[in-house]
C-alpha cells in the first residue's frame, strides 16, 4: 500500500477535538503557539507503528479582552508565526500532515479570559508540508525556496494569487503561474500563460516532463523537484 493510501483509512476516521488551557496571567502570543503545539500532540492519530497524522486545522478562541490585546500585536502576523512553529514541531516529531497548517484566531466568550480554546481538525489539501516523507515516483516533493511540499493531488497550481495551492510572494510570479500535473508518464510542468514564463534547467519552456533533481524558476523563485528517496538531496 502506498504512503498516501495508508492516510485514507486514518483520515476517514478523522482527527478532531477540542483543547483548552488556562493561564495564570494575561494571554501572550507565546501562549497561543505553545497551546497549538500541545493541541497537536494531544490529537495525533497513529496509522502505523511509527507514524502518526497530526491535525492541520486549528481554530483558536480567546476572550474579547485577550483578542483586543492580540489584535494590537497583529493577528495575521501571529497566526503565521504560530503556523510556522507548528510545522516545525511536526517536523521535529516526525508527524505527517495531510495539508498545509492553518491557524485562525477568533473571539470567543468573555468567560475565556485568561485561557484559550482550540478546535482541531484535518483537511486534505492539494499539497502537504513534507514533514517526514521522502520523495518517490508516486509522491514527488518540491522545494519552494526552502519549504518542502509533497504533491498529494493530481494537479497543483503555484502562483501569487490566493487561489493557488501554493502561494508565492514574488512580484515576478503571476497569480496562476505554474501547473504541476501528475500523469502515468511523470509530472508535467506547464506555464499558465504567465508574464515572465517558466524556466526548467535554465531553458524557457511552455511545458516539460520533469525528472528527479530538476530545477524550475518562475519569477525570481527557484523550485526543486524530487522523486528520489535520497533525503539528503532536499534537506
């Protein structure tokens, strides 16, 4: 059974639940990050002897007074920082993820003052952070400026727009710039009519069938493509 096939039976059961934590003093950003990591640890689901799926969806609810304080610090920035630390925590603990980590911080009832509540769940995405997986022919991995993603769906879109499966903050990248399509003959990279084009191994192309170790460039962003299990190649 292939790696992602083993996910399916575990995903069907679902990884969901609620986690809460009480703090002695006013809620701080580090408290949110710590609580999300603890919620991850408390809701992992084992699907083999040495592998476990961790939730990738986190809704954090805090009291209005705590929400106001966090908003002054920047909710979006905080959510991104918590997502990054959660992804690092998953990597350190060899937890598998079925999609990108998403953290939303919401206002809850006043009685949550001094504590927070986290609702967790799983949501499969077109790509998932490659926290513990190694690349194979059936499950390639791409490295986008140091962030590794496993291609979990037949088609993955990269671009600057929010509708892309992998969003790239590069003004030289179009909103829908690059398509990666898994086929029986390999992964085909196709330019989606972008302004600056697609380069594979330094050559501008409209489309190309990728091989292990290929380097792609869109805008100023370098993308590495791997189908090899040699982990040291892309770490």
